[in-house]
């Protein structure tokens, strides 16, 4: 089970084969905040957004998503720590 706030640090571009299972687990765990930093951060964010949409266009689960292509991991962690969610969460950092 993942924390409610997740910072994903990518070292490679998003691909369905590489990242879909990781992102689907975040949706299944109903995280509230997802921040992507590193290689291809915007595409990691977009992929998670699409996983939150059902086949008829309905929202399956709302996750606030952000991408930070030009920021350091430390800056993104600080952003996540300061972000207010419905519940109080620690920040989990995932390296992919």
C-alpha cells in the first residue's frame, strides 16, 4: 500500500510496459497527490491522469497530479510535504 502523497523520480521515459503497473497500483491505493520529477515527468503525469478515467469518460478516482521536469527531487519533496490533502500523509518517494 502506497502513502497518500507520492513523488515518482524517473530515470527513463514512461512506457506502458515499464510504468503502467506502478501507476495502476497508485490509483488502486487511492493516493491523493502524485508528483513526477526526472526523465519524461510530464508523460508520467499524463499516464496517471488517463488511468483515472473510466471507459465512458467517468472519473474513477481523483488524484492531484503535477510534473516537475526542471526541479530537483528535494524541491519536489518539499512541495509535496507542504501540499494540503484531505487526510494527513507522509511523502513516499518511488524511483523508477
